[in-house]
C-alpha cells in the first residue's frame, strides 16, 4: 500500500515508531513527533471503535491497550508511544513490568505522563498546578503521584472534563456551545485554588480547546500542551538509548490505522493532525 504521506519501504526493513491512542487525540502528539523527528517511520493506531477510554475500568483499558501494543509489535514497531493519558495512567506500568518481559523483552513502551511531570515544575512560580483530564486519568491519581516524585513541594489540583472529548470529536469545539462547558470546568478548577498559575492539558484532545481555555486563566498563567514535551522527551530518550535508535527505520513514512470506519477517521483526523490523511481499518476482535 502506498500512503500519500511519506514513502514506501519494504516490509522487512521497516521498524517504525508505533503511536497509539484511543481515538484521534494522539494525532496532536504524532504531529509534534514528526516535526521533531521527521526521519523515522511511524504507524498510528486509533481505537476509535472502543473510544472513549476515559470512563472505562482499569482492567478494560489495560486489555484494550495491551491488544493495541501487541498489534503494533506485530507490525514491526520496536518502540510504542502511548499517546493517550488514560492508557498511560491505567495500563502502561502493568505492560512495562508484567507483559514486556514475557512477550517482547527487547521492545519498549513509553507514555505521555512521565515526560510531562518531569518538566512541569519549570513553569510554575506559585507551586500550584492544575490538571485538566478525563475522569479515568483523574481517578488514577497518576499526575499527583508522578509530580510528587519530581517536585514534592508542588500542590496539584485535578479537574475532570468529561464532556470535552465528545465536543471535540463531534467537531463542536470551535462553536459557541462549547464555551459553556469550558467555563464550567475551568470555574470548578479555579474554585479549588486561586493560586494556580500553571494548567496542564492532560488529555491529547484538549489542545483543540486551548484558546477557549486560555480565556479563563489569570494573566501570566501558563497553559501546557503535551505534544512538544513528549517529542522533546523522545529526542532525549533516543540519544540515551542508541541500541533502540539504531533499530528504527528511516523513510519518513506515516501510516494510519483505525478500529472503526476509515472514512470517519479521515474526516475527523485532519482537525487534529492539521492535514488530510488516509487510514486503513484494523479488524480487532471487539471484546466487551
């Protein structure tokens, strides 16, 4: 298959970087990865048929994520990025500790939470950080736990925004109706502390609401998106792990897959990725 974006390589030579998300949001991360590391091949997989993950149980998110990771391994990816906060919060640690040694000890799976929490302290002056995320990510407690490891002096205030992802995926995020729900969740976050000066968008969908969210922040506050942070972290990771970097194929090839309708995926994906793209369908066994 010749993808309109990128160049074709022989299947045996390709060892792409795999990027997984429950739907479209991970495309905002992929966009930054490609901008910073354009020489590598990439495969993006969106589990749109089972999205959203935010309200699903830990066990279900783990099972879905593991299935996606194993599929990306089968496509030749030695390195997989979980560009989904919910999957990173609910599945990454188990996959790294329990599954990788068994199924692919020489492969690696990385998430988006640790790179963000490593640097968040560089942005705040008050030591008060707000985290906007899905309900699943908030309930996992992953951000307060990880931030405390690097910056024990920082106070973290979390706010779930469960209606933002449906608004974005239904292309309603840039319309006036979205303003109400942005204000509602931002008011709830600010009620937790008036000293919050740094707000982290801990869902890869949320950058599409960045302008609306910024209107509700005090002057001088910082709003952080994850894409560039994750991309810079991957640049550093590959420098520190040449044994992985040398395995990755370089052809600038991008391939996109979805567990749902490719037509629907393509129509929505350009909103996140910033350009037209063409996807293929993956026929996962859809278990409950």
